[in-house]
C-alpha cells in the first residue's frame, strides 16, 4: 500500500504540461470529438487560441482552455479559444487532490454536483461505475457513493481473489479505501459488480490543464466526463 510505482506519462500528458507552460501563444486542448469531423480532432491535440475551426452537422467538439471547457456543435465556424464562464473556484476544487482522512461524513470539500449525481471530487472512486480510474496518491484513496441515506456495506474483490468489505453508516458518502487491498498502477478490482482498473497519476497535476491531459492520456473517461460537465460553458 505504501509503495508507489513510478508512472511515465505518454505524449498526451506532456501536451497537457505544454499548455500550462506556454505563455507566448495560448493553447487549447481537444478533450472529445464526435461526428463526421472527429478524425481531425484527436483527444489531446492542441490548437492555437486564435484558430478557427469549421464543424459539420452532427459534429460536437469539447475543448479546454485555462478557464474551462466549451462544447462546440456544428454546423458552423468557431474561434477555438473564446473564454468560457467557468469559475476559478470550481476549477481549483476539481484540480486539488482531497485527503480522505480530512473528509467529514456527508460533507467533503468539493464542487457542487452538476447535471445529476457526479463525483464531488475528481479523485474519488465511484462505487457505482467501472472502467479505468485515475488516482493521485495510491496511499490515500477515497470511495464515494451517490446515495448515502442508509447504512450498508460494499465488498471489493481483487482479480486474484482477495476481498475486503467497507461499511457505511447512514449519511456517510465517503470512506477510505481498505488498506488490505493495495492500490497500484494497473491494479484491478471489482466493486458491486463493476470492474475498475487503477492508473496512478504521478507527479500529481498542478493545474486543470495538466489534470485534463492526465485523464485523456490514461483513458479515465468517467473522471473526464466529470471535468467536462463541471466546467462546461455550452454554446
């Protein structure tokens, strides 16, 4: 549990770093693209702030700049770097790792849920969703449940067969990951029927753009969805 495997980011992660480091020419990162023009907008690709893009009908492009995400829908022509309305406090809350041992029952440091029940902190592990999950500090992983009105328990099973059970009291939405099941890079577990596989993100991102780059590079789609929905200025 205490050992931390070194993690080398692929080129997409370094694309996230370059956004934060570039001052002469502002950059915008592509987070998601669907529709007939999707092949031209690979996630992780960076575009100049003043670039103009033309989208066809049924195109949808999600981009991130220093202020937040924007969703562009075709058909139409758009200046890629027009500022979003995301607030600084929201972005800071999303990008800041949370220490689960300081989390209070039913009230954790977080951003308000957006579009329904979303992870209140990007690093929390959703007990109801499987897939690839990014964590910043494998020694301090927090489980989260969206419905916390009743007491209950959750069983976690490793691919190798080891199990551990965490108990929830009524009103408790977060609990520490069990120490008996180590979180390491590529470790896989099954939680309530859903399989998750961890990716350890180190060094931890220092800002929102680095965070987005890490989520894209490691294919942590659920957390990327939270980032997009929580910082989106849909136009």
